[in-house]
């Protein structure tokens, strides 16, 4: 773990009253092997790993046997080895009813009030259905869930999610798995400026460490990503690269960047310059 | 009785959800359940009857992003 993240002067990531040293939340899907998944989680230094639910085949003799039997339990045993806190999602849900019921199933199965709330409204972009999202968030917050809504960068939707009881917002950078980076830095900057006290996490669309650093330089609190690490040629090395970029972006934001300008401004002091600025008659 | 289990047809003689989960060989504490689109808590499975054409979901942990 980088020394800065454990130093007393460094504030951690706050999520519903808990504090975490790492600002990197990592997904657990699409890795080449279970061993690489665990190694990538370790290399990322992430304290939080996203998980999901799957249909589980039975184990009884002759009854409803399918390939992949017991895969869910194998994954459960594996992911517990990571020691990470789990953030279950409602991936694949397209209605409020589906999302709310999946959230309840996740709460029972993973013994956590945390839920990454996804209500998908469009198949090509996997864009959130923000109307359903807000409605589901209201229901789940009222039922005691601690909701991490996967949303767009829309300011009004963000306001409604916060009013519903969400303390964390997770706007997309770009469509899930696209690797496009931050499609709309202006909107993300506006979101940060309007909600200085909310925990904001860019979730989805990040493809490169530099894009993650860019989001952190905008003042975002954390990054959640999966595909960019899992599908890299070397997921473990990429996890390290993202961890360093996220840390660097966060340090840069706290350090206070200069304002860009159009014209040059000499960095070397001109006072007392030698003869080459003297007029020669 | 014919039901839908995780989207697949199944003939079963079990009349409640707890009996079905057990008959399928699941550890009751390691799966989550729903019937007809509604979550059924672990503690309510024995009191949840199954009917002809009931749609049962039995879910377990999986990887996710």
C-alpha cells in the first residue's frame, strides 16, 4: 500500500460512515482465471470488490443438473480469500421491481446493506434508466439499504438521488466496457461543483490509467472499473498502473493545479538576466 | 406439478420453496430465492407454497462489475 494512503494526514474514502484507504473499487468479472483475479485485486490495493448474483444449478442426484454446477459457491469461496469488502450489484435489471428484488436477494446472500444499483434503460449503451433508478433508490433507501446508484452525469437526476437518501453517486464516464474515458468532462466537473459534499465515484467507461487520473484530477472521490483491468493483456500489471494513476490524480487535485493560459509565461525569472536582453547600438 | 426453475421447466412434487431448495441439494444459507418475481427471505421459504407454473429463482454469488 502506498505510504501516502496510510499517513495520518491523508483522509480516506468515506462511504456511508466507513473509511477506506484505497480510492479504487474493482470489479471481479471477465478475468482469465481465478488466480489472476485474486492477484489483480491484490495489485489494485482495492478495499472494495463488486460482485453479482447468478442462477445456481442444483446438486441433487439427477435433478436439474447443468454444467457449471455449484459455480456460485466456488466463486464465493474464492472471493472471500481477497479479504475485500463486497459491493453487490443489480446488473441486468431493467425495471424497478427487478432491481429492488435483486437488491433484497443480494442483501441476504452477502449480508450487506450496500447495493450498487443498476436499472438499465437501453441495451446498446447500457445507459441507466434514470427514472427507474430514482424510484428504486427511494424504495431501497427507505428500506435501509446503502445505495450506490450507477447513474449518468445528469445534474437533476443526481439531485433527486441525493434527495432519495443516497450519500454516494456513481456517474458513468462512458458506456460500460467501452474504454472511452470521460465522454463529458464538463458535466462531470459541474456535478462535482454542485455537490461538493457528496461522495462521487466515476463508474464505467474508463479504459486507461490516464483517464482515471483525469477523473481524480476533477476532484472525484474514487474510480470503479472492471473491464480495463480484466481484459488487459496483463491484468495484474494494469491493476497496479490504475492504482498508481488514481493515487496520482487524487494527490494532484489536493495539490491545486494551475489555471491554463493561452500565452507563455516564463518559468525562469527574468530579473537580473545577463547581456542578451541589453540593446546593442 | 410443472414449475419454472431459473427459466427452465421442472416437474416437482414439492409444495413449498424450502422443500424444493433442499431437494435440489442447495445449502439453504448459500442461495437467495424469489418466486414470481418477488424476493422470498430464507426464513419465509417453508411458508411459501409453490403452484402450477410458479416461477422460482434460486441465485448464488457470481463475479460482477
